[in-house]
C-alpha cells in the first residue's frame, strides 16, 4: 500500500503564468493566526459601524420614545460588542505572553493590489 504525503505549504498564485504566489502559508498555525487577526479587525469595524448607525437613528428619531429606545439599545449593544472585542484582543495578548506562542502578528504578508 502506497501513501503519498501532500506538501504542507499552501500557494495561491496569480492567474497569469509564472506569477508570484499571493499568499504563502507555511503551516496551519500561521493560517489560524491570520484568521483570528482578521476576525478581530472585522468584528471591531462592524461594532463601530453599528454604533454609528445607532447614533444616526437617535438623531433622526425626532423625539419618538420607541425610536429613541431602539437607538439606545443599538448603541448599548455596539458598546458591549466593542468591549468583547477588546477583551478578546487582551486575552490573545496574554496567551501570547504566557505561553510563548504567536497568535497574532505573524510573518504573514497580505497580497498587494496591482
């Protein structure tokens, strides 16, 4: 019985022949690191956007109690979301410092648009 092992690196190349790899991931840990960092950034941006929408809803409520209550809830939820993202970031930094693993901030370089 023959067993063939795959190359552990993931290379995504440009559609053109002979293009340089856009992303060169050497191991699964680097892929997870990139995913976690990206998720934290996206979630912080979404929570901030939700906070802005709550502020706009508050301004345009025109004194209506129901609309002001909905806007206040939206703002409260956005602030709680930002606190959760900040706490997740702090926990990641603590894990990095105490366990000596690099979760965020690896050597992954993102592709540049041409």
